[in-house]
C-alpha cells in the first residue's frame, strides 16, 4: 500500500479503531481481508476488454460488501459494477464491518480499470449515512469509472464539497444519472464541469427531482450542448421555464446524435414546448420522445411539427390532455405523418369523440403500427370506430384499449 492509500482510508476510522501496536488501520484492514481470501497485490488484467481475474472471484469481495448493502457484479463480459442492494439498512455492532466495506469500495475503482460502473440507491445505501466522503474517495481516484448513478432521497445527507471533489476525478464518463439529489447553484458548477470535461464521451444523462433553479438548469443545459455524442437525455420532475425550454430546443437542434428525449413532470404548460416543436421540424436524429403530465394548453403547434418530422418513430404522451380540439389536431397530424411507428396515449383524457377523431386521422395514415389508448375513458363506441378505420388502414397492427365500457350485447 502507498502512503496516499493509507492516509485516505485512515480517515474512515475513529481514533478508537486504530491499532495500539503501531500498525496503521488501513494495514490492519488489508491483513484482515487478505486472511478472508481477498487479493490486494495482483494487478488488474483488464485491457481492451480482456478478462480480469477479479471477474472470477467475486464471492469473497461480496462477502465484505454485502453487510453495507453493496455488491460487485459483472454487467457484461470483462466489465464490473459496484451497486447498492435493495436490502433494509440495519444497525452495526462491529464498526470493522463497515470500515472493511468502505475500504473495498474505495480501493476497487482505483486499482481495477475493469470496475467501470457505480450505482448507489438512496436510503438503503449505508455509505450515504456513515462516512459519506468514501464516495468522494472512490470517485476521485478511480481509473476507469464510465457510468455513475446516484439515486438519493430527499433526506439523504450528501456533502456537496465531497461530491464535487469526487466528480472532479472522473475523466472517462459515458453516462450520468443524478436522481432525487438536490443540485444547488454551487453543485451545478462541478456537474457542468464534469459534462464539459467528458463532452466527447457522454452518451446518456438523467436528471430527476433535483430541485434546480432555472439558472442552474440553464448552466447544465449549456454544458450538455457541448456533448456531441449525447444519445439519451431524461429530464424528470424538474420544472422547466420557457427560457430553459429554449435552451433545450437549441440542444435538440445542435446535437445530431440525440436519439431519445424524455421530459417527465417537467413541463407544466404546453406553450413552453413551442421551441421544442420548432426544433423537431428540423431535427433528423431524434427517434423517441416521451412527455408526461402536461395538462394545460393547446397542442396544435406541437402536433404540426409531426406533419414535417419523419425521423421520430416513438411518441409517448402520458397524463396529457389529448381531448377535444387537441385530439382533432393530433388526428390532422396523423393524416400527414410518415414517420411514427408507435404512439402511446395513456391517461390522456381521451373519450369516445376524441377516439373517433383519431380513428378518422388514421384512415389515411400509412406508417403507424401501434397505438396505445389504455387507461382512457372510452366505450365500445370508440372500439367500433377503430374497427371501421381498419378497413381502410392496412398498416396499423395493434390498437390497445382497456376497461372499455359497454353492455354484454355491445361487446
């Protein structure tokens, strides 16, 4: 062990846990774990996706990690991940158990390039509660962590300073998921720096329930605009103002690699989607778009973009208001659209009249293969409208309904 490693892990132990015999506590941990079958001397064999010996000796490492709800797993050939387990947190009578796991958690990513992913889940993650800086130590000295997911809870105590320190050490990042983790103005700077530093590599990003201010959102969106390899972006449970949506629309126009975009519980008013609608008219990369819980406003501008865009293949609208005039606007778009293959409209307040309008629009459609109308208030009347439509439409393969109202005779 190096002096740096000793100093790093020594911070995990209290004065009471340090040996009185002159041996440092990290050395005691190594000796104790070596006796349990862990090998800290053998080098990692990962190179160009070659198989490392660690992939074949997971059990002894997991016997150390499992008590703190962590596990080391092989996610694909030659690639390992550390992730939290869905087990209830328990009290500890032996602190050595906790410090042993913390040591292994810190040591593995900096000694083994084959460890490429870290996923920590909220309240069940013990290391969020005890020495939280173990996360900073693990990330900051990691050799090849490419995927990071931190899914906290509202009351999960995470030090911004320590997390910022950890993020600063990531140089090979490909995917980032920060969920239910508050991102303040001060934390947004290292997050934005992380994205800029890895702009040529990042392919998937998720921000969910981060309580971000609009300035914070814009700072992160500006950094995302530099990520030209970005293929998937999810913004969930973060309120986006019209200004933020303008920044997002610019990202949609500029990022030629973006294939999947999810905006869930983040857009309160459909009017804020105007900029995105205009971007869709010129975008030639986006194939999947998911929107949810947009209750207010008219969708005409958004649906007009579908008459021009031929790249989008999957559109999902969940808990959106697609009734009355909005259903008519969507029907008009479906008449002309030549790109969509799958359309999901669950919990969208669609009634019989709205369903009939959609059926009329599909009579001239020659692209859509699946339409999902489950969890809407419709009767046999709506189903009959679709049956009549199918006499003219030879492309649609599935029309999904559930809880359809009707008498036994009507059925």
